[in-house]
C-alpha cells in the first residue's frame, strides 16, 4: 500500500524530470513537447490522487492504481539511472 508521502515523492520526481528536460533542452522537439505535456498531465493526475488520499485516506489506492504507481516508479528509476541522479 502506498502512503501519501510515497505518492508525493513520485509526483516530485516527475516534476524533477520535467524540470531537467526543460533546463537541458530549452527548445524541445515536437516529440519531446508531446512527452512533456503527457508528463505534466500525469503530474496533475498525481495531484488529484493526493487530494483524494488526503480526503479519504490511502484505502482509495486499489490494485490498478498501485500498479500504475509502481510503473511510474520504474520509469523514474530508469530516467534517473540514465542521468546518474540516483
């Protein structure tokens, strides 16, 4: 089961990825812009999830949501390992 703090850490890591991408590439390609937009939408979804956890507790995290969180954590680990930012 994921806690509020763990979900918040995932969101923070996604924000870090977006920030690093925009700092390192001030004029991203169209494909990169699309990816950044998708990441920003994912960050918004995590903000909503955090609001729901705050209101209803972490019991709202069902199996499918937990799988999505796990997948996102694997994505973050892959990106950070490529940038040596672990």
